[in-house]
């Protein structure tokens, strides 16, 4: 178990993490978060990102693997027993919220896979693909991923694809700024994070300071009565700062 890497912290506020650690049976239907929608969407995204990270890891291994080997190695990289061992180290069972009853996530391969894909999806949305790749490589090849694998991603396109027409420069004034700035950053291969701090106030109504950091540079900062409100204001500032 000593070779299992720590589960990376998802950047930004805790709302997404709390959602990921909550069983679907406790969630209201049709409840969509402005940033990522719901955990079903994160799981779908995370599954594709995980597949990409696995393929990328084995693609860059030396000596080269043939295509069939890359597929087979990727399919066999994270079996149930391996995930169960990881979940034990990460203390997922204790943190996972579920309705009272005889339920153990460690005994449900399907729920373990769903949780892991959802977490990967959240990590990708908040921290970017490079951190997902480093984590997955360390998880499946703890001894050799640094020495044997060159995980340097290809450079981003010089001219990113244009934004859809509905996301023009006045889009920052709309209520959907979180989704829009996330899409704009993704299209330009830029990382997007939201460091958040509780800066005081009464326990029932704390004040939050949230920064909007794009590619490691703070582009906006705001204070609000909720993390979401501060995040939206910071995103508006960042959108303007980036000239989008």
C-alpha cells in the first residue's frame, strides 16, 4: 500500500468535492451545478479522461508497445482489487455519504468505478489534464512512470478554435459565466482554478474570497457572501482581463 499515491486535492471550493462524495440516492433530481452540471456528467467526462490518461501513459512507454498491447494494458491497469486497496488507503469509505443502511462502497465494484471516474472528472475540470496524467501514471506504475515515460503533452494550438457565436465578448455579463469561462479556457488549453478562503463572518453566513487563476496567473478576485457568488464575480473579472 505504500506505493499508492495520495488522492490529489481538487482545487477551488469544496462544493464539487462534497457532491462527488455523496451517493446518488441522496441527491435531488434535475439539480444542476452552474459549473459542471451534476456528477453523472463528471463521471462521463472522467471516464473519457481516464481512458486518455491510460492510453497516453502506455503510448509513451519505452520500448514501444504495439497498439493492441496499449489497449490490453489500459484495460487491465485498474482492476477491482487494485481500486479497493486504493480506496482503503484514501479512506473513501469513511468519507462517502450514503443513506443509512447496509451499504459498503468497497463491496460495490460498479460504485467504486463510478466514484473514481467522477473524481477524475472533477480533477480534470478544476486542475487540468497534466495533474490527472501525473496521478494516473503514478497510480498504475509507481516505480517506473518517471524514468520510463515521457509525459510531456504536445504544445497547444497556436490558433485555438473559435468560440461559438453565443459566447461573444458580452457573454461575461450573463449568469452562465462559470460554464463559459471554463469552456473558453479548455478551448485554449489553459488551466483554470478557483482558490477560495473563508475570511470570517458569522458561522451561518461566512464571507468568502475567491480568486480566478488561469494558467497559474490570478486574473480575478472577489469577495462574496457565498463561494459561488464570489467565484462568479472573480470569473467576470478574469473574462475581462483575458479579453474574451
